[in-house]
C-alpha cells in the first residue's frame, strides 16, 4: 500500500511539473491598444512578452499565429552580466531575422538610488547592442515578493516617492540616449504606488499599462506613444 501511495505521489508530482512547464512555455499574445478612452480603443497589434522563462521560443510559429510585436526582457536588476536574460541575444536575433518590431524591458529590483542608476546602465548597455523599435522600458511590480521580503513597504509615502524617483532616473537615461521609454506597471501600481502626476510631468515618459477586463477587452496594453 505504501509503495502504491508513493508511486502515485511521484506520478502526481511529475504530472504537475509537466503541466507547469507547458504553461510556462505558452505565451498567449496580448492585444495591444492605443486609445483616448476605452470606447475608442484601436487595435495596434498582437504581441508577446518573452524571456528565458519561456525557454527557446519558436518565433516562426509566433509569426504564423499573428504575433506582430514582441517585448523582450533584457534582464533584471543591477548592471551585472549574470543578470542579463539568458535568451536576450537569441530573442533579439530572431526578431531581427523575421522583421518583428520589438521593445526591451528591465525588471526592476531597485530599493536604493545606487541600484536605480545601475539598472538604467544595465538597460542602456544591452539596448545599444540592438535596435529596439518599441522602446526600452522599466517594469515595476513585486511579482516575486522581493520588495516585501526586504521589508520595503511600497505603499508608504517615502517609498512611493523613491520608486517614482527611480522610474524618472531610468526614463531620463533612456530619453537622453535617444530611446522611446516609459514605465510598465499595472493599474494598481500606477494609482496606488507610483506617483503618476510626477511621471506624467517627466519628459519622455510613456505609460505601458497592463490591465485586464476593461469593457470586455482582455490583456489590454496601452502604449501612450503610439497615439502621438
């Protein structure tokens, strides 16, 4: 009986891992919209967000399935080669081979000003090696709980101000080097964490808003600079 239970448990774990691996590699495209309001949204294309988490991406298949734009993770955190995305160069090469418009983004872990400057350097180092037609973005969230684990309360007034400063450091660096740029965040972060009024007053700022379920539009991504 114990052996049967053990075998069943092992089989369940293997099945769970396989399902997870399959879902991690699956990248349903987001529908990208530019709009003045949700009633006047216009479709600008289907895009996917790719990183080493997706393994070796079949870009020919993506194109065959209607993907027209790709956002590539260039890495995360400070300017260390060990924190470059492992698939960055291949993903860029494949987009350029197939003529796919692409942008770059850096997942931010900055908790201090020194780290924010290092993150901007990180993005710039890799951006200069390619031609990101959809800009270079900084990604602000706490998906893996890093900020929470480090007792960084991003809802406090002090830390909201700091995070906004870090965004402005990134935007200014990219802008001054000739890149379209901006901040990726979800609705809650733009309204409850980042100081949106300050970002909107920053030259070069564009909003990449990830929001779901507005008037039935799923996976809504808003690219402000597309409306210019």
